C-alpha cells in the first residue's frame, strides 16, 4: 500500500509514566537516530502529570 510521505512513521515517539507522589516523567524515543536509537527520560514533575492527564482526556474524548 502506497502512503503519502507525510503519513510515514518518522521513528519518534513517547509516553508519560506516572512515578508516584503526584508526579510523572516523559520518555521520548527516536528509533532512527544515528549511530543508534536514542531514548531520554525527563525529570519527575507535577507538571508532567498534569500534561499526562490532559493528554488522556483529549484522547478519550476523541476515541469514545
């Protein structure tokens, strides 16, 4: 199946991880970085937890 170039996966992704005590971290991955895939994790903050909750609300409202 042919896909428009704008629809191709660029190898980048991420997710939130709740880390307790009302905080969360963000993990970001770049599978196509060179010379090897890269991963980073942010600090545990209450702001990340707020962003995670907003992200969840947005996705659930679109999916359901």
